[in-house]
C-alpha cells in the first residue's frame, strides 16, 4: 500500500513559467513533509519542508502548500529554470514513528529553455 | 567540508558473497538512514538509526543488517546478497529525523 503518491511520473514546463508538482498521502498520522531534488548520479538534496501545523512554507522560488483535509501537498517553483530539471521526491513522516521516512516514487521535471 | 561518504561507489558481486557498504558522516549527526532506489519504486528506507546503538527497521529491511557502534559510521551489511538486491543505495544523515537529510553520493550494487 503506497502511503505517499506522486501520480505524475513526469512534467514538462517552459522556462520562466510555474512548475507545480503534486503529492498525495493516505496516512493521516503524517505530520511532517519534505521535498527533495535529485540529479542523475547524485544523492538527493533537500529542498523545502512543512509541518502539519502550517499550510504554506516559502523559500525563494520554492513554495510548498499543504491541504490536510485533502491529504495533498504541492511544490510550486516560480519561475522555473532549466537547472531545476531533476527528479523531485515528496517524503512524509509522523511523530509516532520517528525516523521512518516514506518517499513517493518521484516526478521527473523537465524545464525547457 | 560537511559531507556523507559511501564506499564503494560501484560494486559487482555474486550471489551469497557477504559484503559491506560503508557510510560515514562528519557533521556529528545523530540520525542516519539507508535507502535503496529502484526504477519505478522511488526511494525506500531500509534501516535507520536514531543514535549510537539504536537502530530500527524501515520499509524494506529483509536481507540487510546495520550497526551503529559510533556516531559517524553506519555500515550496511548484506550477509548473503541476492539478485533482487541489485539497486542504487543511499546513506543519509541529519541532526534529527525531521530535519533536512544530507545524502551520500550513492552506491550502485549489482548482484549476479
């Protein structure tokens, strides 16, 4: 049973436009969410996180929105740049099982010049 | 430079031959974790450790062992590797489980 779902395997966006990556989760106990970016042949790098007590967190061009009632979060990248082309992973954890981080399968973002 | 190192980066081995993938971090992080990445399956957690001598199973622990005898090192042990353990493995560390994790460069393992 997949607890964290990224239903879009890939996304293509024009440079300068907004990229929206989506993530759904099924476990209502999740209370902390993270986004990671991964380039080929490298380890994932942390992008941004959000606690369940918030519904939005912003860091530069990256904003994460959390809709707890819908069990949905999204990552917005504005404006998108070619260097943003990578695989993006959504991850979730909950305090009752500290340390157990559940990742989605990833979405490959391509930003075209 | 703050980093997580893994060795070896690439390994081809045969079924049943015990191997160890080392992981070391120089950031004094308490939390460390191992993941495997497979096509179409994303990242799946194998084991994690909240601190020295404290380890726990992740989602896919079968066929793996870990130890945490000192804070900086968290080796992954495959006692009897099988072809279904062919994968890309990542080690990660962070100050807490909820903080940003720093990932190593990955170890590509092939078991024939």
